[in-house]
C-alpha cells in the first residue's frame, strides 16, 4: 500500500479527524497510487494517522476514510459505514412523516463524496470524488441490501467530479428503472420528484423542516416564493391555507412541475407562477410598491469557494435588500444561503446591513438550518452549509 507522509506541523487537522488533506500538506509519496486508491497517511515521524482515498487531480489530495490503526477499508468497512448512517436516521421517516430522506451525507457519515437520498423506494446517489467512484458499487450493494430499495439511480452530474478528473455520469446502477415521477410527501404536503432531471438528487430535502416552520405562519397570508424551483416553500404554504402564493423562477421546466405540485394539494387555485429572473422581478415589484405578508429568499449557491465570497455577498445583499422592502409591515422574511463559503455570522451581518439600507427594523424569530437527516460532524464544520433566518419585519 502507498504511504503518504505529511509535512512537519501539518498533521493537526488529521489528528482531530478532519477528513481533508490538501496537496500542500504532503511531504512525500512512497509509491505510485492510482486515482481512488486507498493510501496510508503518516505524520513526518512515520506515525500512522489513518487511511484515505487518493485524488491526484484535486487540491484536496486525500479524503480520509478512517483514522488511527483502523480496520481494513474493504467491503466490511463500507457495510458498517452504511449501517451506522442508517442507524442515525432510525425512526426519522415516522418522526418527520415523510417517505423521502437523506441517508448518506458524505463526510458527515464517514463516506466523503457519497450523497444518497431515498424517495419512497428509489435510492438516488451522487459520487463526486475519486474514492467514492472507486468504491461506488460496493456502497450501492450495501445500501440496496440494507434498505430493500427497488432501484438505485446515479446523479453524479455535478461539477465536483470534473475537479476530480472524473466524467459526469447518470443512470441506473441497481434494481429497476425508477418511475418517471416519484410521489413523496412531507406530512400532509405532496410533491412529485423527477430524480433524473431535478436539481441535486431531484429535490431539496434539506429544507423540509424549514418548509414546515414557515407554513405554520402561512394561513391567510400572501406569500412570495423566490427561486421557487418546483414550488417547495410555496406549496407548503399553500397546503397550510395561504391566501395566495406567487412562485418566481427562471426555469420554465421547474415551474411546470411546480404547477403539478400545486394541483396535488388543497387551495391550488390561489397561485401564480412567474417565469423571470428573480433579481429583475424583485425590482419590478419594488417599483410597483407591491408588498407580501411572507417573502421567501432561497437562492442557489452564490459561492462555490472562499475566493467567491465577496461577489456572493453582493448578490445576497441585493436580494435581501429588495426582499425586505417587499415585506408588509409586521410580515415575515425567510432568507437562506446554501453556500458553505458563507458562514452564519457573515450571513447574519449581510442581512443586518440589508435591513439598515432598507430602513426597516428587523427582528430574528429563529435561526434555520438543514434538516436533521442532513447530519453534521463536529470534526467537519464545512458540512454545515445551509443557514437561514426567519425574521419579523417592522
């Protein structure tokens, strides 16, 4: 087995069980590892720190599977990781009254680069790193056996694979071909999911509990749901008795699915679907002095890396400034960032500045985050990516 020796004083993160080792921390490669191969990692004195997957084309050169003098990284290891992940989520489908969950959350579940969601009886996975790709079929086999799922569909079509020197891949990996549309529910709210063409693995499961929270305020209210995708927040508000919901998204395809989702739920007549650039639409509403009781800002990731932070903050501040101006006095703003490069305090500071520039007093009712099935590891703070604020605007 290839051994990777780290530079002096560069082993502290690994000792604290952080799973990433960057290329600049590596002093010596003893061997010729292939992409995705398991390698041993030592400090500069030769002390074994653990085992990880080799990614020769990535700045994150090694992603650790396990630490210390651990068991072999083999089929038994991956079976155990899968069983541990499922045990953490035991009872969640009943607790959250849903048939759709995140089952494997990458580094937080000790499987870097592996993300797997279940929609009813269909598993949908993304394998974004060299190590995940190399061990993909072993992980799929373990999940199919442990869950009794009828199919496993791959959605490894994100840009992350390109940074690993991997081709993007989609298609059935095990079991039957999944249905064209899968019906899921979140308590009494119903959605159709297209696991082949929808964002991520087909749906934003990480916002499930935030949809529920915001819906509790929605009865009799007018709701503006921006960056709507297939309707998530607005559909939940609609099912809770909102007086009217306006969905805005630039994708006509996403809005067509949002229309279908609206029809699956009660009170679907009081809904408007607007195909538009959200930034431009918000300015148009501002110029018309339009207001809403609840404004939801759930944009896509504006920052992929730390180097894009300042540009992303300008975008976030722009939509928050406009969004705050559109909230009826005493109404609610629900605002989010899914960019891991934007930490919670920076996000909060940005919203504070937007409120100041809008000339509105804003009170935070609660801080929001990713759903509990999207588990986080204390040793991997990067796994806390979705942060939000639910605010009262005065």
